[in-house]
């Protein structure tokens, strides 16, 4: 447009330098300028130049995807800062963390930010996955992006897990010991894989090195690549799905508006609120640090990180191979196949896919909340399958048998919902998903709060 | 059409296969590179525990550097028990008053021969091979022996 | 949209305001953190001190007998490095044993740091309370008192003041080992003999009392006694023949007999496991810090009374504390019974090869194979070091033997299956796509 200044005066040097870098006016005044800026800007061109008005509704996506990306960036920034003051050897790791508390300006703040952002990220990406599931936004053509998201979820957990060891305190040392022992239960390659990860037979200096390399290089690099792919697929698959009410017909021609300023402003606001909230939290709540790691003395009880405690709780009820390998594999496999099994309802954009879907989800939550604690108590104090079936190996009596019983229960629930509840296959599968999700959350809560010394069931208020 | 494309197709496929093999080899190199080194220092090597007579029958002696307990059974036989709990890897201490190994993490219990008294341990404590040369007990902490049950053949006699 | 802008502005304002407030408080936060860490260290150090140090250095760090106090300006101004190494490695030619794990002790670096924090900043009154709560207040060495009549009598003799002082000191410090009236015990020779008075000059006596006799139970007392004290003691020793007999009564020592009652022996074993095992080894076979008890040499030549006395009085010049006040008479008897019960099976020589790696160690390239004689004490085996040395993989071990086959098979089969799957899924499309006009 006005690239050359007025006819009267040629462009000054400063202006020429500016114009060479910034080709479009940074504060566009009209619609065409807004569209062009999105397309020509390195960062902004992640977005389409126009978005559907309805998808801007905050309570549709809750900004969870964007929040995940924001948290990842925050973790990268704080992580790089921490790189300058931390050395991954058993001799110095713990003292470096202590020094952050006592001798480095804002050391405690940066560490807290990093720690809480990391924990928040697991919650946020899980919620993002749930949002995508419950609004049917994983249906074709978005199935592959769902898989990419699953990969990112696993990488996030991996990043959290590898970072957990780095402070080298009792909490870190034994949580990692427990979690890597879970890997040892994988048949055939379990021990080899565990040793590879640990750099030896036990957690030691080699483990710290390995986890450090994974945490600062391998996992972040992989995540960046897959994140880029993930965002790219969002665009290619048609952008955000369009929300609608349960009784509305699908939107044929959605109204669109420019990305600038509507979407950009929304993102900026949500990001700033999130940063402010995280900052305040990090200023007040310190990241935990126990005594220095002591390989000769395990604490009682020894618990893995909170996001693994559902799994650790499962271990108390099933044979280790079933709890540590079979169930997670089945769960991951089911999650991966979900979009490809979603056949009979095209209700993308409707929360819980339909009115009946909502009711069934609610019902499943209730059932899960009642059933899971009941089963935990029963198994803790009464059920003893290996004693009732002593002739069978424990893999069968305490593994295959309860697993088969649980699967049969799920099939029965599914059939009941379809026949009696008249649910569609989609709604029934959603209900099963909610039931299992509720069960897993309850198990995690039990694992965090209700397991005390010797991993015995104890009431936390006593 | 079939004759010409077949040769080109064959060459394409051959190239693809070769490329896949190259990738697999690179993967193998990366894996071998990442293998754990033989432990620097005591754990992972052969440790001389002491003279046979230093360990009275019925005794359990801890060796923290070697991560094991040397248990001498009442009949005089030796077992080197890896202190790593077979449930989830915690270091199991020896409780002399109770005469058992009691794991602090999830309360698994083992008897002096490493057999499971109380779950959730799925199998007895692992063993390290023992050789006795000229009355000196030597424990090879580089080799872990797993077992489903205690067997008298696992015990080493002086 | 206006709403969003306002929310955004508020959020930014929160950040803008919170950071400077936090920055303003940061230096005091760091200082508080340092203080908290010191306090945590001191709190953790007190039980450690009670268990490991109080026996010699006193419940309130005041020192016991010949052992120096820790509650002193000298230590509070001592360099960190010196303090650390003293605790970790001990002090040559003194009773201060090495306590660092690397030297055979039981304290890791973090624990030594905690003890140093206690020395620098700790409140010794609080420490004494913790020690008392744990029941570990150390006993005074066995002492007796001189009757006032004797003292009055002695005061009348020439050099009476020095003699009174010397007698009192002797009754407090020396009687445990050198016996009533200087008659000697199994632990220390008689001092009240003409032979000794002839052989040793005053200078000799003063030097022996001040510096002790290396290699024996006689400690150096120059930390606990002033020059005046030592001079008075020398005077007393020199003039003992003119002192009233039986001036210093023997400290009460009941007879002790080791019993073979299995319950008593078992109880003694429990006391041993809780009290003695971590220095003398779980089966009395000794450790770098303490000698073997479960050997013919010791058990054959030391009678029950001597064993009990050594346990009760401790051994000056070593890390063996005096357990007499902490352990009651019954417990001491049970311990003696337990120790005596070893005698039938005690070996002639206790080899103290404890947890040493076979071979000599060092970085991987330093560990050789074969040809070099093993270090002494390894049982004199003729086999080269390489036979039992660390199995470092060398070229001669063969690549094939080192490959871990299981994961190779797993990944190999998975890879082939994956390739086959891809081929199957993509194959067969050529025909349909070649059909003209189908696009």
C-alpha cells in the first residue's frame, strides 16, 4: 500500500529498515489488512485468516488446546533458565535445587513455575482430550489428529516422569524406582527395557544422565515436531468443529469473522489470565523437596508420581503383568481405535453427542463413583482369588480371571444400555468410556489419599 | 508395459528395502550406544564378602555397597539375596528382631532364604551367584538369578 | 470483546504488580530459606549426635574425661573443610574414629553437614535435652570418692595441698583402670609400686599422663587436666608410700558370670545387635572401626570380668565408649554371656575382608586381565585377577556373546510384521488405479 511514503518525501533510513522486516502494518485498520496480516505473519499464520463465529465460544473448547501449547512454551522457557543452574550428577543435583531456594534470585520462583506448569499440563492435556472426545471432534477426517494427540499425551507424561527424578531427593529416587519396576513386568523385554532406561540394574548416576537427556532433548524435540504436525492437521482437517445445541441440525453455512482481532484477542486474554494465575500460585506454593536420595533406605510407603498412582493402585488388585501391561495396553489400544469405531452418530459439536448421551454419561459417573470404592474395599478385605483358586497360577487366578470378569461386566453394561436404554452404539461406547474414566479417577484419588504405611487402606483424616 | 515397469519396480523396491535395512542398522547402533555400562565401582562386579567362618549359621549380614544380604542358613549353606524387592524395587531391610526381611514400601515379607511370607511380592528375592575359593566367599553382583520358588540346589555350601 | 480486553488488562496488571512485590521480598525469602535449612539440619543432627558422638563428647558437647568439648569458640570458628574432614576421616593418633561412609563409618556427606551445622549454630542445651530424651546421656568414668577424714589427714602432710588435689583427681579419673590405691586392674598397671617410683622420673610421669601411651588403653589427658592438675598427680604418685593405705577405695564391682541360659544369651544378642553390631560387625567379626570380638585371641585371653569392665568403662584412645551408665548390670551380664557363647565356634583369625571388590578396580581401561598377582589377603588363590575381576566386555569376549538376543528377536519380528502389513495394505492398488477414466 503506502510502501513508498508520500510522493513529496522519499522514505528515511529508519523507515526503510522497519519496512524491510515488517511488511504489513502491525495494527491493521481494515478487513483486508487483517486478513493479509494473518497470512503474512510467521506466528499468526498458524491461524486461518477467518474463523467461524460460533467456534469462538469459550465454553465450547475452554481454550484447552491453546492452554496446552502455552504451558509447553512456559515449560520450555523456565526449563532453559533452570539449565543454567543445574548439573545432572548425584553429587550436585540436590544441592543445585537447594541453591535455587537459597542463593539464586528468583530461583525458587522459576522452579515452582516449572513444577506446577508441568503438573498442570498433564491435567490440561487430559481435559483437552476429554473435550475433543465428548464433542465428537475426533470423527473423520480428524481421526489421525486424535492419534497425534494421544502421542502428545504420552510424551507429556514421559516429560513429567523424566523430570521427576532430576531433584534427586527421596521422593524422586523411590518414585522412579517404583515406576521403572513396573516396566520390569513386561514379559520378554521388560528387564532389558528397564535396564536400558535405568542405565543399569538400579537407579543411579547413569539413570540421572539418561533421564536428563530424555527430559531436555529427546522428548521436547519429539514433542515440537508432533505438535507442529498436530496444529497443521487441525488446519487441514477444517479447523475447529462448530458447536451446536443438542436439538439443532448441523450448521450448513457457518458465519465467519476475521481472526484479527476476535480469535487473537481471545487467545491473548486466556493466555494472560493463565500466566497470572500460574504465577500467583507459583509465588505462594513451593515445589516439594524432601531429604537427599538415600539408596539404602526406602520410605514407607513408596509412591510413584500422582499421575501414576491409579496404575499403582491397580497393581494392588491385579497380578502385575495384567495391571502394568495388559490393562494399559488395552486402554491405549481402545483409545487409539475410538475414532475408527465411531460410526452411527454424526453429532459433532454437541456436548456428549445427544441428550440421551448426557444422561447416560451422568449415570455412568454415578455408577463409577459407587462401584469403584466398593470393589476396592471388597478386594482389600474379602476377595482373595489366589486362595479361592489355589490350583491355578496367580497370573490366571489374580490376573486373567478378574480381568475377564471386569470385561464381562462392561459388556453386560453396554448391552443393557443398548437394549433397555435404547442407546445408540456411540452413546453406549461413550457411557463405557465415562464409566472407566470415573473408575480410573477414583483409583487415582484412592492411591493418592487413602494409601498409607505399607500401602494399607487408611483414612487420611485420621 | 509389464516388462519395462517390472525392472524399474524391482529396482525401486530393492532400493526401498536397502534403505529400510540402513535405517534398522542405524537404530541398532543407537541402541547399542545406549546400553548400560558395566557398573563403575563395587556394584556389578564380584565382591569378596569375607571368610566363611565370619558368618555363623543362621546369620544375615548386609552389604550395602553390593546391595545384597549374605544369608547363612542354619545348615551352613550360603545365599546371596539381592536386596531389591521383587514387587516394585524398594531396598528391603533385614529385621533382626522379627527374623524376616520386611519391605517398607508395601509390607512384603521374606524369610531368611528369600522366600515370600507375605505378598504383594510375586516371587522370592533374587540371588547373586556365590563361589567359595579357599574359604573366601565371593558374590558376583553382575548376574541376577531369578527364581519362582526356593530350591535346595540354589544354596552354596563351603 | 470489550469484556475480553478488560479481563486481559486486569491479568496483565496482576503480573505487573505481583512481580515487583515478589522481587522486593525475594532477598529476605532467600535469607529465611537459608535459616530454615540450617534449623532443619540442626534438628536432624541432634539424634545423630546423640547416637554417635555424645558418648565421648558429652550430652551438651562439654566433653567427657579426656575427650574434648565441642561447645567451644575454637570449633565455632574452625574452617568447614577442617571440621568436615575431621568427622569424615577421624584424627590420627587420637580416639576420633573416621565416621564417613567412604572410610567405613556410617555417616553420609549430608549427615556430616548436619553435624557441622550443629557445631556452628546449634544450641547445646537443646542437644542435651534430645540426648537425655533418647536415653543416651553418657556416663562419667567409674569413679570413687575419698573420705573427708582421709583428706584432712593428707592435708596435714608436707605438700598436703598438692596431695589432696592429686588424690581427688585420681579418685575421679584414674581409679577405673589403675585400681583402688593404685593397685592396678586387668586394664591398667599398678602405680603404687616401688619399682615404678624408681624407674620413672617426674618428667616421665608428667609426659605419660599428658600424652598417654600409644598402643595401650592409656589415653592422653592433657585436654582434660591442666598442668597444675598433672603436676599434683605426679606429686601424689611420687609420694604414695607416705599416704595412708586404702586412701582410695575400690569402685564397687559385683562378680559376673557368663551363663549358658539360652534366654539370657538371646537377650544379650538383642542388646549386641542394637548396641555393638554396627561397629563390631553383626557377628563380632570386626569392621574397620572396631576390632573382632569373635576370635580365639580375644575370647581365650580375656575373662568375663575383664570383658564386662571394658564394656562398662570403654577403651580410651579408641572409639569404644563407656557403656556403664547406659547399660544396667543385668544387661552387661547378658552381653558377656552372649559374647562368651561365641567361644566354641570362634575362628583363630578373623579376616576383615569386608565388601571389597575382587580385583583392584579403577576405570574400565585400567582393569587388566591375568598375569598380575592378586593383593595379599585374597585367599592366596593362584588364579589370575582376571578370573574373578569385573567382566568388562573386551574384544576378545566376542561380539556374539554380548548381544542380548531377546530384544533383538522382539524388534526383528515386530519390524518384519510391520513391513509385511504395510506391503499388504498398499499392494494390489496398482490395478485399480491404472484403470483409465476411473478418476
